[in-house]
């Protein structure tokens, strides 16, 4: 909705899918590519892209509150009028990540990936801080002769676990005080992640449970910033 009567709204929704063999400028030499096949087995690295976010919605709202518009007294108009509220709302599906392990899983040293026994992704209601995905769906390939090199490469593909998404509201409140026709003071109160919604950003997908008794495999290990607030005072002339 175009700006009129002090109100405007802009919204965008994207539904998409993106696949590739690598997502970094490093090309063949990038470590994330070599871990799943590199230049010798590029098809092993083919999958849904790191940049794949199937659903993304962004809404932007601006509303100049009508209070004080019809007040005749100058000081009352300065106090009651000039208020504006704004918001930017973002909802986005999380990115994807790969599951790797701590064993050398092939004699050509081109893939440290486990055997995938199931999907691995859990329904939203079953995810916890210490078990974001089903770690039991991934096991290390067998090593029959005990030489530290698996008999075969695992079958887990690239980017098979969906990371947490974004649920964010940025809200601001402006107050404009007219001094003269070409001068005014503007006060801004801006809140980022206004509702302080917990938003996790990454999960430990490195399976070292065979060698590390304190492994955090499957656990959330970082989050996006919580709510923070800033104030500003501007003199415009």
C-alpha cells in the first residue's frame, strides 16, 4: 500500500529452492567442498544450497499516528502530534547444513560423512536445546580391520539438516517536534528483536561421539542477538 493518510505497508514473500555443488568463492579448494567430495567426486557435494531458504516473508509498516492533527493550540499539537510507529517483520526458513564425522571414511581421503539411517530432522515439537535433530540417524561406517579407515564411505549427503529459522520483529517509535517551518527535532526509540524472541542460529553437526565422551553432537551452539534498544535525538534543519 502506497503512503497515504499517514499509512503505508510493503510486504514480500519468496518461495524458492536452490541447489549447487558448493556455495563459497573458494571453489574447488574450499574445505567445505573437499569434505564431501572435492574436485574428484563433485557429485558427492551436489545438494540443496547453503543459501536455500524455502520460505521468506518480510513486511514493512509505517504509520503516522493521527493524534493532535486537529488540535489548534501550538504547544498541545507539539505534544500530541508528530508520532510515528514503524516495524520490520521477518520470517525465514533456516538454512541447511551437513553432518560429518571424525573418522577417515574412504581410502582417497575425500569424505568424512556417516551412514544415514533415517531422515535425521525432527518435528518442531520434539526439538530441544541438546537434541535439535535425531543423532541416532547417523552412525560411523564400519572399520572391519581396525586401521582407522572405514571400509566404505558413508551415504549422508550434503546439506541434509535444516537449521533454525528467523522470527524477528524490529519496531521503532518516532516523535517529531516542529520548531519552525524548516526546522524540527526528531526523537527515535528503536528496538531490534523487539519481543526478545529466542532465535538459534547453528547446531553442532560434527559427530565425534566415538572419540569424545563430552561430545555436543546434535546440540545448539549459538544464537542470534537478543533484544537491544537504542535512542536517538536529531535536529533537522
